[in-house]
C-alpha cells in the first residue's frame, strides 16, 4: 500500500481533467444547442396555434353555411333586402305537406366592423334589426366576418336559378389571411317576395 503523501503527489501530477477553456466552450455549445431546441419548440407551438385558429374559424363558418342551407331547403318564399348597414335574408318556411306556414327565419349579415351573421325565428314577419335589437332578440351565429370584396353576402337567383341562394363571405383569422367561404343553397321555392300570410 502506498503512503498517503505519495498518493497525493501522484494525483497532483495527473493532468487528465478538463481545462477552464474546455469547460467554457462546452457550456457555450450547450447553451447554443438549448437555444435552438427551445426556438424549435416555440415555433412549433406558434404554428400549431395558428393552424388551430384557422381550422376552428373555418369550421365555424362551414357550420353557419350548413345551417343556412338546411333551413333554406324547406323555404317557399324568399325576400332579400340589402343596404349600407347589412343584408337581411328572410325565409318563409313550409311544413312537411308543402303547405305554406307562417313561420319565418331570418339571417342578417351586419357589415359593421367586425362583421357578424345573426339569425332569428318568428311566427310573424321579421324586419331589418337595429343595433339594440341585434343584441337583445337575435342569435349570433358567427362574428369577425366580412363581405368578400364588394360582393353582397346573400344573392337570390332569378329566372331559371330561382330558389338558389348564394352565400359568400370571408372569415377573419388573427395573424392570417382571411378565409373565403362560398356555397349555394337550393330551396323548394314557389314564390319570390310574395307572402301568403
């Protein structure tokens, strides 16, 4: 067995450890690697949030269009009124036997920024709402929507296209381009702008 003094002397002469420069270089390289990995995670989460926002807004817009299409299929009388404030699409519904009933469903596209689409049902005819009525008696379907270009959001077909309603609007998505949605709904239209009630 080697005496303690000799062992300490032998260990002191051994230079098999790391120098200060090697430790600093490895620390800097570790920091750089962690920064790159951290930024990749951050960018991945940012992109994922953006895609999630786009998908949820697009899905909400498609649900609105689907609901409008479904309700317009059983429509017998359509009325459209547009002005600088918005567009009102009024649909008079029919029952299963095809007899006109006095049930109304209206869709109002408010142009004011941010735009929105509202709906309302009633047994009496529905008129264009004011701001107070929109908040109190109309149901919000989707907000942060706008007209696509200068087109009106609801267009009634005429002549051979009578009974076809084109729905066209754009959805605003934060930190992304607007998404355009367009669809056509076909009703069992028998009369345009005439009511039997």
